[in-house]
C-alpha cells in the first residue's frame, strides 16, 4: 500500500524550501549524532534547513525539514491539527474492539488522546527491510495497522497501541498532512 503524493502550494511558500526525508531506524531527528544513534548530517548535507517535528530514533519514515521558521512551526505545532499517518506493525491481531478504542481515543498516563483513524492494513504495506529486524515470536502473529492522529505527544502511537493490548514492533510514518513517503527509499530525501 502506498500513499499518493500531493502538493499544497499555499502551505509551503514560494520562497520556502521543504525537504521530505525517509528517516531510517537508528537516526535521530537532529543533525548531531548521540551515542549509538546517527544524526541527520550523515544523510543531508544542506545548510539552513531544520527539522519540522520529530520522529524517535527507533521509528522510521517521513521527516520534513524546512528553511522557513513559520512553516516549521505550522508543521510541528499540534494546534494546526496536521494529520500524521503511521503504518504500525503490532504484536497480535487487533480486533474490532481494539480498533474502536483507538478511534475513540485511549487514556494514557498524560491524559486521553484525541480520536484517531485506525484500520487494519490487509495486505500489509510494502516497506523496506529494517536493520536490525524486529523481534519475531513464532507463537504470536503480527498485524499492520494504519493509525492517523492529529497530536504529537512523546511516543504517542506506541503508547496507544500498548494501551489496547498490542505493543508496537515497528513504526513507519507514511504521511504528514499532504506530504508522503512516495518515491523515497530509506536514507534519501527530495525537495
């Protein structure tokens, strides 16, 4: 499953530069590496662009960078309710009740989440092999779901799937608003 790219000329100003980057596992959402994690400078050698939002080192997928501070704030600020779409490989097979709980919002330790869009992905999305691969338990199946949220709490998607009994094994951000991963291999960018 892939998402078609879209453009929104009003969103990114004519003089703004906006990059789409497919962040691999193990890369921080910052240019400087830390400890065992790589930084963006290993992939993007372009001065004057900054990350708009963040994605944890153990998550993969779409990261946006821009040279426009207002655009950066608009992308990252939850007040603008820009939808973020994630493909999530979870442990087990979420039933209709678990998906309904995600759709209605779940209560986390920092309060209830907003309602989300949630559905099983069958067939699973076509994604690249992850290095290192996820843990596999022979007796427990895995399922891919699509989860779309308009918030950005710390590790929110992982905490949401755990709250409904299905821990996240792999997390790939597929889209932010009108911007998608379409045409980007891991570690590559376009813009």
